[in-house]
C-alpha cells in the first residue's frame, strides 16, 4: 500500500554538509519531499514527507537513524 508519511529530522552538526536525504532516496524505494527546513552551520532540521510502501519508509527511517539523524513522526500522516 502506498503511503505518505511525514517526519521531523534533526541532523547532527557533523552531518549537515552530507547529502543524507539524497542518499536515502537512492538506497530505498521512497520519494522524499522537503516540506520545511532550517539548516545552518551548526544545526539542521527538516520536515520531510516520504512517499512509498510503508515497510520501505520504515527501512528508510532506520537508515536515517543509522546515519546519526534523530527522526520523529509528525502527526497528520496521510495514508492513501
């Protein structure tokens, strides 16, 4: 089942220059869409909507956590 799930992602300072969201889109069958973001030299966060199969989105979130990001679900998640 296709889903659209939103997450708040916080980056550790040392990962801010890395293209983490691009990597996740390449490694997993998900389409990330940035809804809001604030990235500075020492802090960074993004609200991202992932489209894809629910289990693949779950794997992508685990991948983000393995890369050092803190990920929290955002309410208002929509399942189509």
